[in-house]
C-alpha cells in the first residue's frame, strides 16, 4: 500500500524534487520541507505543499504523516565547503528533528545517507558491513561525519523509541535539475563541454565512480520506503567507470570540441567507489537499469535547454 501523506525534507533539491514527483504519481499527498538555500521552488512539482523551514530547527507540522523521507542536507562540494556548520547541523539536528517528527506521528522514516560514509575505501566494492576509512577533520569531513552521525542517530531512535527507521547509502547520482555550478562531476563536465571550455579532471582521472541515473535511484528509495528493512542499504550503480572516461563521454554526448585538462588532485578524493548492491537486489528487488550513455544523453537534453 502506498503512503497517504509524505513529508520530504530537502524536497526542493535535485533528488528531493524527483522523489516528490514520483510520490505524486503514486497518488500520495506530499509536503516538501526545504529552507531553499540550495533548493529552488521551481524544482517542486505542482500539487506539492511547500513549507519553507530549516530542518535544524524543530519540525511542527499539523495533520497526519505516514512517511518521512529525510533528504535535506547540502550535498555538493560547492555547498558543503561554503556552509560547513550548516551541513553538520542538517546531518545532526536535522536528522534528529526528522526522526522526532516520525516518532510523534507514528510514521516510517527513511534517512538518506551517502557512500561518503565509506570515505576513501580500503574495501572494494563497498558492502554495508564495511565501517569506512574517513578523515574526520579533512575538508570533506563536514559532509562525511554529518551523515555518519545521522546514521547513528537513526539507529538510536529505532533502539530507544521503536521508530520504524530505514537508512539508504546513496552513491553518485545524476540527472535533470542538478545545478550547473554545484561542483559535482557530471554537471561540471557538461557545462564545460557545452561552453567549449576544457574539462577539468582532478589528478590523473583514473579514480573511479559508479554513476546512477536519478530515475533509478528514486525507484530504489521508494522501494526502501515501502519495505520494513532498517538498512543500511546501498543504492547505486555497480558499473564502475573512471573519471577520465566520464569526461570523454561527456564530450561525445554534447558533440563538443573541448579538450581535457588535468588539474591538481582534490584532498581526500576517493580513488575507487563502487557499491555492492546484493542486499538491495535481495531485499528490495531493485537494481539500476539506465546505462551511463543513455542517462548522459537524457540529462544533456535538459541541461542544454
């Protein structure tokens, strides 16, 4: 049975807006809670109630709630490096308030964590049982540790208050509504290629990523919401590609004459990133289906428009 009333924190952001859209198609009443600091009203589909609020403060929403999807947190490097304290507050206080809302309403809550909890992994591919290899004081730590703390808070609410919780660890996801200057790899490459600028590849470009198209990711997230599994469960595409290959494909799909320019490596940049999704296949019956080239072509049509 689909939930009747769903609260999506961060619903005006890239991923959250696609989740809101999918929930509307299922016939749910959807409430988007967003501070609009990194999200936009334009992303939110018609028919969704928008509550402008900061999740780092208590959430006092009237009426019943059947499901809470906690997605609110600056997720791009450009944002979390610019707002380090707010990022930690979203992962800490924000997760607490989302869990507290679910506790009061008797709702299931699914908390969006990230592959960044694995850091620069020493295990490959990464299984949910892996504890990670994270620098707690590096430049990326505000995002990594916010999500790790959020997972701990989620587990604590389940143990102490009996809240129906779920945790998903989201790997690199891309698609329409990503901002051109948000600092993440694919929108950066597409923006540069469409402008005829050099594509800036950090380091040798042989570091790997696993890239999931947003439609696939949303299917997995909603499958988790409909389940009773506590997680954590990895959601991502197990097909591993190098950053250099992504740059080359971005040039191909845009028909650009851009060249690739190597720049200095990023601090604590993971060398390899690939999810083990055996648990998602078993528990949720989920796996991604959109190939990278198809996803890039779909994204670039919206991006160019």
